[in-house]
């Protein structure tokens, strides 16, 4: 993603919107996430049992896997400050998991910059409203209010 001056990022608050490219959430990705988090609940990793015992017709991604894809969506869609020394995930104000992401589905991030304010000289806090769209579905997988912190040369 391109870089732009921090003053342009600040000025775009309230108007900046971006949509990331689609990402397929494969069973292999789900299994790797299960291994990384030690969360092997059958609904995520046992395709036959999930097909037989759930209303989803198969396995679904962990909600936290879907949430973790926000990093990729941001890298692909949000310009970085030209003057940035570092940018870090600052946390969330709100996260809601609204719909399951079935294995094999494609998802993408819809990102809006709600505000970007200088907290102290060279330190900018951004608040993004994000939703994760599931291809072919009406309801998003999740919506969140995501905070990021950029430290810039002044």
C-alpha cells in the first residue's frame, strides 16, 4: 500500500473508505489457526461432524481467525503515513461476531477511517470502523471499532 503524509490521513478522517481484496478462508487456514491457538473444537476442524451436527453444512472459521484477518485487510487497503516510525495495533472499542464464515468462503474488509487525532506531538490515534464481508452473504461476519497508533517524525 502507498504512503501519504500524516496530514493527509488526518484530513481524510470521516471520508476515507477502502475495501480490501478477497481472501479465501480455506480449511487449511482454519486448521493452522486451530493449531496456533490450541482451539480444536469440532465445529472448526472436523468436517464430517460439523456437517452432521451443525446448521452450517460444514466447518466454520474461528471468530478470532476472522478478526485476525483485519491486519491483512489493513495492509492491503490503508495508506501508511510517510513519516511513520512505527504503527501498532492499539486495540478495539467494540467487536461483534455476526455471522459464521464457512470453510471455503471468501471474505474482505470494508474499512472507514472515523477519526485520526494527534494525542501528543508525533503520536496519532486512528479509529477505524471495519466490517468483514462474506461473499454472497447479506450479513457481515463481524463489525468492529479498531484503534491504531502511529508514531511519526515531526
